[in-house]
C-alpha cells in the first residue's frame, strides 16, 4: 500500500487524472496486487475471524499491507467486537438462568417480576460498552503508532481536485510549481450560504408534501366507511405511495444536489462528496422516517385515542407495503426491466433492419454486465 501511494502521488504530480476522467478521456485506474502475497493472505484469511487464534495481529497487518489502514481497522474492529460480544453472552446466559430459577416455582397465574433482571442486564451492558470502547481506543492507538499514522482518516491518498469546479487558477500552496482551481474565500462563503438556502427550500417543500400526504390520509381514515377494510387499504396505499415517493425524491435530489453543491466551490473531490452526503442524509431522513413517526406518535396524539394495537397494526402494514414497493417492485424495475428495455430500444433503433433482438442478445449487450 505504501508503494501504491508513492506511485499515485508521482503520477498525479504530472497528470491531472480527475480532469481526464471528467472529460471522458480516462475511465478509472486500479492498482494491481502482488499475486503471491495476495495468495498468502487468502490461505490465512479465515483465521482473521477466529477470536482464539493468537496470530490475528499478523493477519491484520497483512490486510493493511494489501488494502490499507481503513480496511485493516475495519476487520480488526469486527474481531474485537466479536470477542467482546462473546464475553457479554456469558453474562446474558447467567441472567437468563437466574430469571428462570426465580420464576420456576411460580404458577401460570402469577406474573414473574422482570424488573430486577432487566436492571441488572442494563447495568452490565453499560459497563460492557464502556470497557469495550476504551479497549478499542487503545487498540486503535496501537495500530496508529505501529503503522506510523496519526488517525486512520488521514491515510487517504493526497487530495484529488474537484473536476466539477469552475473558477480561476491559483498557485498551489503545497507545490508552487503547480496551479490549481480554487475560489476566493469570500466567494466560497457566499456559495455555501446559497447552497444552505436552496437546500432548506427543498427540504421545506418536501416537508409540505409529506405533511399534505399524511393530512389527507388522516382525513380519509377518520371518515366513516361502509366497508371496514377501507382504512387497511388506505394504509397499504400510503405505503406504496411512500415507496414510490422515496425513489422519485432520491432521483430528483441526486441531480439537484450536484448543482447545489457546485455553488460551494469545493476545490477537492472529497470535500464535494462530504458536503453532498450531509444534504443527502437530511433528505433521506425526511422521506424515510416521517411516516413512521406519524404512525407511531403523531396519529395517536391527533386522534386522542389509546388504541395502540390499531396503530401498531397500521405501522406494520405500512412498512410491509413500503418494503415491497421500494425494494422488490421498484428494485426489479430499475435493475432488470429498465436496463433491458432501454438497451433493447437503443440497439433496435440503431440497427439497419430494425430486426427483433432475442433476450440472449440483449442480455449480452446490457450496460450493467458489459463495458458497452
């Protein structure tokens, strides 16, 4: 990994790979692993998950040597978490046995008290979590000192320029021989303010749309119907509409977020992506959580009833219909039907005789499975 970083830095000093990629002259580049060392890792990789194997540190070091610090720390964290959960499971079994013997002599009519067992388990979990986090901080510091890094977030390759940035060139503060695109501080601050305003406006409109949907659902559910199953059907329809809305909003926001983030004049690709992720989390939180919050809290408060079983059933029905619509129906449409129909029309339109293509021919030409 150290050789790859050195080679990458030398290449990018002479060639602007991000600009070549932006103009379509360069697709992607990946470093090749040494086959012999990778084969050694593959033969011993299953030992990395064995919490009792004493040579796990050598395995983690091999992963770091081939894939970098982030991947190595990920596997190291999984191993430490598995070992800590194994210790916690011993206490869980002891509490279950204790609770069983406490309630063994009680009759079926007498309720078994669970307060003591619950409090004991909660106290054990809090102590376990504190010990685990402190232990992991020590292990992470040990890795950082051993690998010569201050933090695993700083082990990335040098910053890649943002190919979407459109501004003047300035002198590189690190290498005076280079010139990079970077906007003035006042222009970047003004762009960030504009980006915040546009994102807030989009979120406000989205909240109005979600509120209107749930208000309409509330009116229809509270209405007296001859068929008692109508509220159930309305809940299914709300879940289907929510699943479609999530897909549509994600597609619209994916396009708008690039344009909005361009106002911030982020001069590195990583800064551009980090800013885009923050906005994306806000939008996805609204589309994914608002309906659950309404079903679980707001509906019972507005209707002033205590029929918790009814609202639990509504929430279950809504989540089931949302899952089916979003991940099964629309997922199959986007991953199977849409690429198939798009490619069939594309090559049918470009063909001379406009002949019909077989399914096997279209499957072989699909962009998802080939480079065409």
